[in-house]
C-alpha cells in the first residue's frame, strides 16, 4: 500500500514539473502535447467506450481519421441530458468502479450528472492545478504551507476528493497546504468570523459567493481578514465586486475555469483580460444552438473535449456555458488562447413575447450597470414579466427600481416588459448551492439569441 502511495506521489511530481511555465511554451510544443493526448483518448474510447464505438463505426471513422482536435467535430455533439439519462454509455469498460473517483456536478443546469475519474486523471488534474496556482503563489510568498480557505456548496464532495487523494498518494508534510472548507450556505456572520480566525492567505469560492461575502462585509462594517488573493470558479463574479477588489481593495482576483466534466479548463492571468485555455488538456470550440460553429469572435455555447479522463469519456460535449474566444493575443505573453471573461452558465435565455430569445447577460447587464446593486438574480416567470431579487449597495426604493428596469429592458429588448423587484441580503440558491444570475420558467424553443 505504501509502495502504491509513493508511486502516485512520484506520478504527481512528474506531471507537476513544468506546469508553472507551461502557458509560455511555444504554440507548436503545446500542439504536439495536445495531439499526443488526442491520439491516446481516441484509441481508448474506440476500444472501450460504447458511445464512441457506435458513433465512430456508424460514421466509418477510426482514431486514425482524427488528425487534429478540430476533427472532434466529426463526432456527434453530446448534450448534458444524454449524460444525465445514460451515464454508463460514456463509461470505459476497461476501468472498474473500484479504481475510480465518482463525482456529481452540482446541477445548476438541471439534474446532476455523475462523472467517474480514473486515478491518472485525478492525479494529473492535481498536477495541472500548478497552472492555476502559477499566478497565485508569487502573491502568497511561498509555494506550500500557506493557509487556504474554500467556501463551497458541497463540503462532502470536496472532502471526498481530498480524502481520495490522500488515500492513494503520499504527500510529504513540507509540501502540503493548510486547507479548511466552509459551507456556502452557512450564515455569513459565522463564515466571516471563521475566516478572521483562520486568516487564510488564499480564499476560493464561487464568484457569486465572493460578491455576496464582500457586500455583507461592507454593509455590516464588520472586520474582515483580507486574503492575499481570491480565486473563484463555477459562476460569475459580479463586475462591481471585481472592480472593488482590483481597484479599491487591491486584492488580486483570478477566475479558474473548471467543471466536474473537465477539470482545469483555464485560468485568468495577471493581466485580467480573460481566461487562458488549457487546450492541450480540454480543447474547446463554440457553437450555436443548432451545433454549427459560432461565427469567429462571436459568443457561442462552449463545447469541450476532455483529453485527460478515460473513466467517463466526454468528447465534443456541450458544457452549458456561453463565451467567446478573443482574437487578440494577451499582452502577458502566454501562448494559450484566451476566452472571454467571465464565462456565464449559458442555457439561460429569456423567451420574449415575440418568441425571440435574449441571453441572460443582456438582462443582467442592465441590472448591474444601471442599478446600485451588488448582485441580482432575475427570474422570468412569463414571456413579459421578470421577478428580480437584488442585493442593494445603498438604500433604494424597489418599486422605482422595478419601473426603471422595465423601461430599459423593454427598450433594449424591443418588447413590452414588466418587472417586480425584491430587495434581499442574499440571492436565492439552487439545492446544489449555485447562485444563477438568471432563470427562466418559460419553455424555450430553438431560435437565435439577441
Ligand atoms: Zn494573459
């Protein structure tokens, strides 16, 4: 057992090498690494995963027909509900459950999805976090031994991952992080007190939660231990909070683009222009609602291929996010491509009375940029009516805000819309703990978005 743990410790160490500088490597070196991973995962999927065996045979394809990651578009597009309803179709028959870590997505887009990860995927992902932390560790002053607080909706799952890693691999005491996890649904006063007690160097949570926490601290005038850096994933950090952190409080904040379906998709760099994509691990492309490639430079649905995990193989999978690829290289000098910032959960559209669709960011922009709010959530309850819950930055009249929003949204979306506003201290959360900025209860036909 100790031998196995030492083996995986050495495995992590070997994969960790070079990760901090990976983003600066020449593009052709990154492309070669991408191709090696592509060949390996296709060969595995073709031999062991029912979905790809059937799909490739039906199309007369073999792994040799895939010359670049662009050819992954020749595979059928996988939708979330396919994986929700029949996860075993994407499982590798070569890898038994006993050698897997099984995780569930938090289900912000509907029913949770069960994803299996094989041991190499778990430990490679652990090593690939070196790319995310490359921006952060210089701010912490040391590579190991710092204090990290994680505020997450599913403490049990986070604990499960950490326990799994420690069960299978040995971590030298000098190369550990002092980590504490906190529940995202705990009373904010309790969490602030616990953080002040622990004094984390690094704080990780959901973007929406960081917004909520900062708003609470400012409103209550409570003392707050400022970490040296903040990181977030899963949903969007409200723009006013991002500005407050970077410009006023001078606390660096970084988005880590992660999903249970594809860990380590990308990380924000210190120029804060967007998210650098780890496209040698999880290449992604953007498509429209019908699955056609999105026009260059325009936003589209994120379709990702996980080239790392062999236990649940997801190639050409519509993740549920919406984003755009930025055409200009980043001024930081990194070679990895840049995704627009921040990616929002993307199956949330408003269905207007005309039947046209409006992306939720249009509505959310009006809320955040036009009103004195820290955070807001809009729920479309009928084609012409939105219920808004807003966390105000200052004292304000909800009915006046509702009238202003109705006027601006009607003008922008060219429809006759009504809005009601409720002020609150925090936004409602899904059972999984996510804080979607927009929800629609209106049936969505397939049409183009504004
Ligand atoms: Zn950059």
